[in-house]
């Protein structure tokens, strides 16, 4: 059984260096100690460890998922811990963090390219550092220096792992309805009481400690989301020297058994249920992050970064599925092509059949387009963080704001479609466990829900991002797209000029429909088809991304560049026209789902 292939270095080099020019970031002070050579070294080491330590147990994590022992602890296969030890020893936990925290200040784009390599090899094992890094970034951004020293430094060393605890059994994504409470104590700490659900990485024995970031409400605070605060609640408290002290009152209530991502523990946690009471005091010890009642604002710092990260996880799964389908199609002999003269002649490799080529080209356009989008957004983070002035920084922030729902949702939908096609290319074998593609599909299906469902991303995009600040973010995006269209037209190349014209027409239509939706109607009607708007908007963005890649490949010869041009042509001809009927539906302000009587179901 072949291990999962990782993201090809050739594509990463094209995107990072030939398109985004990430090497130019080394001229900025934050990245001045780096060079293209140091970036290449990170990618090379990532590929080595991913191939040797992560990929070999990909299927084992699925067939031997974590289980709860009689003593309440969780047992995982040992390969997970061994892989993460190698990851930690190589410094990857701290890669993009500041040097004074033990990091090497990698650009976000390079760090996420590295993570994509690991995720393609084994998404379940990669989930632990993914969550830990997001947790650490939130504490660095909003916590105190003491909290950073106590909790972040051990996480960046790979000794402590981190989680985010948002959802509750009854509240789900409706965070305004959470009931977990935080009782203030005379010593400045809090005691946390409540239940959290769907907590990835919520319990295990592969790290010394687990640092939970928990959303809870302080009694007497404002109602709804305005009363939510953020707390650090560790599995074990630590003493003044940072050494593991007492077991905190955080109890594993059970493991959730998902259709995919089985190697990442997914838990129900009880806080303050009395099973573990440090010093005899009831409740789990928690430490307030930042100011009271600003927890959701702080958590969104982590969630927005995580949303781009989830999009890249979906991308990596779609990409490795495509590579496996491609290789299978080259080797599998079946039937004869329509042009074959002799019906009794030798069988053809299935890649010679036009419909198989269509499926492979669709996968390529989805996976490579999604990877480009994720790295583009990551590059925006780097340029925003090192911008020369506030005006430039604000413009990049607005661009990121409007692209984030797309960067999360589009790969989650269309790289899953790529996995579906990978199964189809494998035929009957695709449904068996003899090949990885069925597991890749199951693993990827979760990403449409992770960090906000497709519907939530649609509401965020149409209900907030495109209208905030009088449409400033949408204007920033439109200006960026039109700059690309101008560059394409200036080449004089008929293909690029034609592609640009088709995108230009759809951009005008998106702007027109966006304005129309919010004119003279109520929010429930305007947002009724927000998910359809999200899909149409996302396809427009991916067409733009493919035109950008086409410009980077313009005038260059070779199979790699020809492949890029073919994928761009597929997206232009097969995918871009789909948004026309979607935009017509959104513009119609259709009330079917609003007026529907629930008793009809």
C-alpha cells in the first residue's frame, strides 16, 4: 500500500517563488535572517519527516483510532507520538513565531506550505500541532507576558499541546447560548464550570500538558456574545517554576467517533465536575486572557487564522487524492479508447480515456487552485504584519477579511469534490480500504464543518464582509482583481485576454448583485441564499487565482507550465460559467426557503 504523497515541491516552488515572490520578503526586517535557501531547507526537511514519520501510519490511525481506557486516559498508537517528537525536535512548532520565543520567524506562507506537506502525509497526526500553534498565537496576541512564558513557550517546544474549546452539547455554533461559567476567585484566578463538545486534541498522553482555551461567561456580565470571556484552563496546573503540579478539574467525559480524522482525539470535556479538584476547591482553575467580556473577539483571532488553515488542510487532502488518482490512471489498463481501430487490440491505460482525463483535470484545477488561494492569503498575512504604514496595513487587512470565508469554504467544498472524483477514477477499488482515496474523502468531509460550516461562512461573507465599512473590503478586492485583468490584457495573448474579459464580466455582476441584495429588503431575505452567493463568489476568486497563475506561467515552456495552462483552461471553460445561474438566483431574492412550511417535510 503506497503512503500518501505530499504536496509536490515543484508546485510549491512555483507558487512561492515564481508567483508570490516570497523570497522578496527577506528584504523586510522581520525576515532578514532568511533567504530562499533557508526556505528551501524548511520545505526539504518537512518533506523528509512527513514521508518517513507521518505518512507510514496514515491508515493505521484510521483503523486503530484512539480509545478510552478504564482509568479515564486515552491510548493512541505509538507512531503518533514518535512523529510529533520528530516534528518538535526539528523546531516546527515554533517556526513562524518570534525569535525571542524560540521561533525562527518564518513567513506564514512558508510555514503553511510546510504544514500542507505534513497534512497531505497524515492529516490526523498533523492536527495536534495545527491546534497548538493556533492556541499559542492567540495567547501571544492577547495574553500577558506571564501567560506567554508559562504556557506558550512549552507549546512551542512541543512539550505542551493546545486546544480551542468553543462549542457545547446544546449550543453548537450558537456561541451566544453557551452556559459554561467562570467564577472569580480572591487570588485573581477563576473557577470554570461547564461542558464542552467536539474538542479536537482534548485529551491524550502524548504531551506533558494540554492547554485549553475556553470560552465562558463571568456571572453578571452582558448577555449573549458580549458577555463571553476567554480563559486558559490547563489539564495540569504548574508551579512557579513552570513544572507540572496538580491535575486540574478537567475530565474526559468521552470520545466522539467521527467518520474521518480518526487519529485526532475528539472529545467531550467536563470542567469543574468534581472528579479532579486541585486543593479541594471546586471547579477547574482558569486564567483570564486579556479583558473580561472580550473573549469572542480574542478567539476570532485564532479562528480566522484557523479558517485559512482548515482550507489548506482540505487542499492537502484533495491534492494527495488527485496525485494518487493520477498515478493509478497511468497504471490501470482497461478498455480501449473511442479512436482505437482494433477492438481486440491491447487495452489502454485509463488515463487515455477522455472522461478520466476530465476528472483528473477537474481535480488538478481544484487542488492546485485551492493551494494557490491558501498561500496567497498566507502571503497577505506576512505583508500585512510587515507593512510600511497604516494605510497599507489596513488595505491588506480588509482584503484578508473578505477572502477568509472563501479560503476556508471553497477548498472544503471543491477539494472534497476532488476526493470524490479520485474514488471514481479508481472505480470499484476506490471504495475499498486497499487504497487511500476512500479514507481521504472521509477525512476531508469534516472540513466543511470545521471552524464554521459552509452556511456560517456564507452569512459572514454576504452579511458582514462585503458590506462592512461601506464595502471597503469588496472595493479592495475588486481593485486587486482588475489590476490582474489589466496585466493579462497588456500581454496581448489571446487566451489571457479572453479569460480576463470573462472574469471582468462576472466581477461586474457580483458587484451588481451584492448591491441589489441589500437594497430595500430585510436581512432574512437578503441572506436566504448566502451559501449560493458564497459559492459564486468563490468561483470568481478561483478564476482570478487561475489567471494569476497563468500570468506567472506565461512565456514559459515545459510539461509543468503546460499543465498549469490546461488546468486554467478547464476552470475557465467548465467552472466559471456556473456562477451565472447562481447569481441570477441570488439576485431574484427568492423566498422559497423562507416561506416554506416546516410541516411539509
